[in-house]
């Protein structure tokens, strides 16, 4: 009985060791890649870096992850980071058309990672507009009386202004006539003086 128990125990131990050997060390990284968790997949591969030269799937999976990370950063206009991933993928998978295109597109350029500035939404603040108060009907006669008085004052002002303008016009006319008379008298005086001077000279 003890012999059977020992054989079963040994068999279980060997089976578990065999299972560990057969287990794919990149299985978790592959699952993360399928779930599009590329950053986590890359971290998992780095933990398994000891299989880099013993497992040919390493280079292929790592290159795919670099391409996806490059695409993500390229779409986000983080060109410097995108070029870093495309360069890594180009070393292992230079035949890929997309890698070639993006690698030579970004090569030898001054690349920067553009930072998106979140837009600040402008919120409209409601402003309470003043409401017009309706005048009570009792104030209407008073308002009409004020208008009549104002109209009367305007008419008085117009009459006063017109009378002042007429007075000013009369003064201007008298001034002009006086100047004309003065100029005529001055010319006559000058003519008389010249006439007398010429007559005395003879």
C-alpha cells in the first residue's frame, strides 16, 4: 500500500513539473495583447526577458506590442514616443509596411509629444433682466399734463430763440450798413483831399 502511495505521489510531482515546463511563459502577455492592454503586455514580457533568445515568439509578440504602442502615441500626436516604439519594431520587423512608413516618416525630424489642453466649457450664467413695471391707470392723466407742459416750454424756447436771432440779424444789418456808409465817406474824403492837392499844386 505504501508502495502504491509513493508511486502516485511521484507521478503527481512529475506531472506538475511537466506542466510547468509545457506552460507557455508568454501566455499572460498574449492575453493582455488580445485585450489591447499593450503597456501591461510589454511589462509582462520584460519580466520574462530570459526567454528572449530561447523562444522565437518573443520577438514577434514584442514587435506587435511596439507597433500598437507606436500607433497609439502617433494618433495622440506624441510623435517622439511613437518614433521610439517604431524604431524598436523596425529592428525586429523591418518588413512590415506600416512600420517602414512611420519609421521613415518620423526619422531625422525634430519630434515632440504634443500635450492636449482640455477645453474649458463656458457656462452661461443666467442674468435676470429687469421687468418693466406697468404704470397704473391713475398716473396717465398726470403723465399727459407733464407732456403738455413740456411741449409748451419747448414752444416758448423756440419763440425766444427766434426773437433773439431776429435781433441779432438786425444788429448785423445795421453794422454792415454803417460800415458801407463809413467806407463811402472815407473814399469821398480821400477824393476831395487829392483834388485839392492837385489844384493847389498847379
